[in-house]
């Protein structure tokens, strides 16, 4: 059985629907089980075991995600992003369960990789690259990864970026709202990353579980079980927030989701007030997950169009 923690958030809701649709045996919990309390976590597993339901996977979608607010709420942020995942990992180890934990591109902060000889282009981050978090939230996510790896040898940590979907506030739905309300919107044009549809990430998580449970389905051979460790998953390609907003506007107009004109203007990060410096470049290399579970990763443009069509329905 799979225990899905944080099942009411944007990604957790997508996973709940997908697991149910594909016939997986799972149970979902949210804030009713305090992940910062090891006793509460263990009590829940005891109840499930008494019911004859053994937990062999735990997927953690819970966490503190208010990046700016974290600067003034350090203790809560670190309890949810460091202590909580560490507690779950320790329990997973005790249960001999595999653990999937969701992390973020924020662990890399400002781009600080050396340029290769003669080259002046940035390259996507590899899983093994040094982290460089900026701010309380980013540091908590990096420290959460470390705690997970310390507390269990059976973890898959999946870093993602620029997540959006139907079941929570996010950049796409915010842009659609502002474009309906205003004649102009200004969007930063000096931060580059990869938008990721929550449904696609949920599908990748399902395929990771399936690849471990049923490696023979992987084709062609060899049928190796994906190794534990850190993975990156985003939609393919990269863009700036400004160009992402322009694509949202253009496609939403084509689909009739927007019925009025709105001008999208570029601005710099310096013009956008924020307590925390966002990563200026956080494109993630995805070759490891692509190779280990043999998946095709949609481009961000393809997935944005599918998402907007879903909204129209």
C-alpha cells in the first residue's frame, strides 16, 4: 500500500486522482497527521497494520511553500521542510518502505557554476551539483533533502520547478486572473526555469513506482530497478517568467479563456518587490529520470496547452 502524505495540495490531489484511476492501493492524509510528530506518524501506521494494510511506499507532498513568508516564520518552515521529512524517512526505514520526497529547484539559488573552457552558456543543473540555497525556504528544502538521505537508504528525492495545476494557487491561474482584471501586467524577464504541470509530475511519480514494482514492463532490456537518490523532473525546455506569461496569454486567447486584450510587459527582478532573491537560472537536467524509468517528458509548451484545455472543460 502507498501512503500519500499531503494529499490535498496541488500535487497531492493530482496523485490521489491518478492513483485511484490506475487502481493503486493507497491511503491519503493531510494536516490531520502531524508530520513533525514522530509518534503521530507511527500511530497512523500502527492503525493501518492492525487493519492488515502494510505500507510499502510513502510519498511526501507536504511542506511549507510560502517563500517570502518563511523569512518571518523560520521555525514553522524548518519544522515542516526539515523535521517532517526526516521523521517520515526514519519511519519509512523502520517499515522497510520506499520513500518519495518532493524537493525544489530553489536548492540551487543564484547560478554559480564555472563556465566550461571557452563557453559562456549556462548548463542545466545535474543532481550531483553543489547546492547554493538563498533564503529560509530554499535552505529548509536543501536541509530536508539531507535529513531524508541521513534517515533512510530507501529514498527517491525528486526536485521540480515552477509547478502549476488545477488544485492550488500558481503562476498560470494568477496570470489568467490578472489578465482578466487588468489592461497590462508586468512579469520578470531575468529568471529562467522550466514550467511543470502537476499532472505530468504525478504521472512520473506513478511511473517511478511502477518501474520499481514491475521492472519487466520496462522495454527494452535490461530491466534494472531505478536506484535510490536524487532525481530531477520538470517539463522539457526552459523559458523566462515573461515568456511563460506571454504563452499563457496567447493560448488562453486562442481557447477563449480570455476575452479581452491585455498587454504583457517585461520587467526586471529589481522592479518586483520580494523578501527573497529567486533563482536567476534553475533549469534542471532530467537525463537520469529519463533513462532510469524510460519516460518521455512533454515540453512545457505542450503541457501548458493541455492544461488550459482542461481548464476550458
